[in-house]
């Protein structure tokens, strides 16, 4: 583990926390269990999963989702093919806990008075995850699974809604 701590500062400086696939165990456990075989990356029909790059230090090669590029569409193909147990073999989309979306009221069109429902309309989980409040602004709810579809479809130049990675991939 000595090498891990040596590069931890570099990862924190250069790379944001990775958004892991559905069913990912807590980050430290996931990184230790993942054998970087690429099976989850290969099986993803949407090409949502990519290997983490060199900026992730010891976690390079582990699967991650770059939501602004290609979010996770929750096909649930990746958990069953993981041979190491880094991904729990879940099938229930509602049990996924990749992260949680956060809205930036400074840049969100709806908060600025411009009618926009893009994230609400495209959320694959629906009202359990994302609704509009009484002023027609997006409101992230407890059911958000962190798939990143909202981040991908946000029409602002820099997304006004982003997914913050969770520490573990399955709801208790």
C-alpha cells in the first residue's frame, strides 16, 4: 500500500473521483479487487465504461464512466461478468448507487428563469430520482442512482447538473 499513498496526492490533484459502474464496491475495496480484465468495458453495449487513465495512479485501468461523454444507461450487463467480485452482481436498477446528481443553481437554466426540463425528462429512473419543484427547477431526490444521463443531456456549455460519485455501488 506504500505505492498507493505515494500517488494519492497526484490523483486528488489531477483526476476527479471516478464514477464507477453499477454494483461497484466501496472505492478502496473496488480498486483492490478489480483485476483490470476489461470484461465490463467490453460487454457494455453503450461504451459507457472506459478504463481509467494514468492520472488515476494505481487505479489506472479500472472501469469508470465519464458521464458528460457517455453516461451509464443502466443496462446492467457489467455486474454479472465481473470475475473478481469488484462489482456486485445486481440486476435491480433502483438498487444502483453510482453517485448522486447535484444541481448548480448559478448555471442551471431553470434556476435562471429559463424553462428547461431536459434532465427531468431524460432521467431513466423518473420521479423517484429527479422532479421539478414548485418553481419548475430540478430537484434531485433520494432515488437518484448517479447514472449521469442528466449530466450528459444538460444543454449548458458546462453541465449545470453533475454526478458526484458514491462511496459504494449498492443501496443497503
